[in-house]
């Protein structure tokens, strides 16, 4: 991937972005938990919430956000994929995010970057298959899927009244305002 003659590594494009946004998701979940407590209801209600009847609930959106980050590391380093399960409560959701952050921190940047031109086969449950390079996988699949599930989680919480704003979503960009 190049931008104005500067080559950006796959690692630089993906893992640090995943990590900063997973930290935002953990903070959003904590804020949501506090919101539920202040209003006298169980935060489980939020984990079970969904935007539409045919969409996955918040617990699955958290799982899928973490899955995309973990799958990226595993596919780009040619490791077997780990099957994650939906978190049963807010503590489990934050623990899943923490374990995903640990995996991202432990990944070898050189090994991630070495996957740029390696072939990656992606087979979906519905029989659709994609053959792409590591670079194509990172840019065209892993990143969009990660952000789709992340923003859907945010939207479920917003839809359920949790007072979230852009500063919660991209907290790393608004950090200077909190000082």
C-alpha cells in the first residue's frame, strides 16, 4: 500500500488500528455498563440488544469485532484460526477484548508484513470463497469487516440511549480534550 510514494506496511495499517479501536470499544462498554447501572437495569439487556430483528446482537458484534482482529493475525501469520464464542456478560466482553489486545501486542510485525504477497483463501459459511493476497485480505476484508462490527456495536448502544459521541468512538483522537 503506498500513499504519495510512502509505503505503508500491512502491520502498520492493521494491528495498531485494531488495538486503538478495541480500547475504544472497551471504554464504550464500560460507559454502557455504568449507564445501565445508573438507570437501574442489568447491562445484559444491552448485550442482548440489536438494531433490527435480522441483525446480530451486541454480544455477537463484540465477538465478531475481536474475531476479525484475531483472524487477521492468524491468517497473515499462517496460524490456525481460533473460534471465539459470544461473551455472556460485560465482564466477559471486556475480557475478550483484553485477550485480543494481548494477541495483537504479541504478533510479530515482520511476519505480518511478510504476508503481503502470500495467498490467502477465505471461505465463508455460505459457500462463498475469496482468493487474495495478504495485502488484499488486510485492506479489502479484515479492516472493513472489523469496522463494520465495531460501528454496529456502537450503534446498538447509541440506539439504546447510551450517551455516546464521536469522542467515545475515536477516543484516541480526542484524548487531548480529556487532559
